[in-house]
């Protein structure tokens, strides 16, 4: 994943969760020092049954949204 707009490296985290006896996963993007990523919130929830297609999975959509939101910053730093 690309770094945050502020220049800090980021990571994708996940926690298991249960809502009304239905199991799922909560994904989130934070800085490596555990502070919240800029311009958030950057999180999503997936409840079983999970989508089969990789592009339909909530965490894949979250990463795509992150990459799109931070692509301009990376392009301006490389120029």
C-alpha cells in the first residue's frame, strides 16, 4: 500500500467480530505507529458469507479507495 498523505507508512489491520451471532471481520488502515490514518475513517466490515470474487471483498474495495485517494500525493512527490 502507498504511504499516507502526511508521509507516514501505513498498514492494514483486521479484527474478528460477531454481530447478532454472525461472525465477520473488521478491517482498518492506520499509521505504523498506530495513530489513525489521515482523512479517515478508513475501515470496513465483512460479515459471513464472504464474497467469492476478490474485487467484491470489502477490504479490497478499502485498499482501492486508499490507493486512489493517495495516488495524487505519490505522483507529486515523484515529480
